[in-house]
């Protein structure tokens, strides 16, 4: 039996797209952590507010969600490839 992971071109695309997903998840976590703990580590009396929400929450959760949503849409539209799932038959 032939090892399909070494010969099938779809695995190369799948690995690249999985890496893109992991990079997006790491970026999302760094964005959230940076704003949540960077701005949120001060005493409550020193908080600044944006649209009635603490700035750390607004930037980490609201802006972060919008930014990641836009990035996912852009990446899905321009960088991900549609791959058929049917098994290809080799001609002899």
C-alpha cells in the first residue's frame, strides 16, 4: 500500500491551510491577552471607557472579534483552496 500522505497533492494544501489556521488562532490569543491583561491590570479606578465598556474589554473582545472575523473572511476568500475529497484513480 502506498503512503498517500507523501504522494497526494491535497495533503500539502491541507497542511498549509492548517498552519494558516494555527497562526490566526495564535494571533487572536496574543491580541486578546495583550489588551485584556495589558490594559486590565490597572486598578479599577484608573480604567478608561469606550462606548461604556472598559477599554481593555472593548479592545480585547469587541475590536478583537471584529478584526479576527475580517481576517478569517479575507483568508478564506483569497488564500484557501477548494479541494475535492474524491479519491483519484491512477491510470495504468
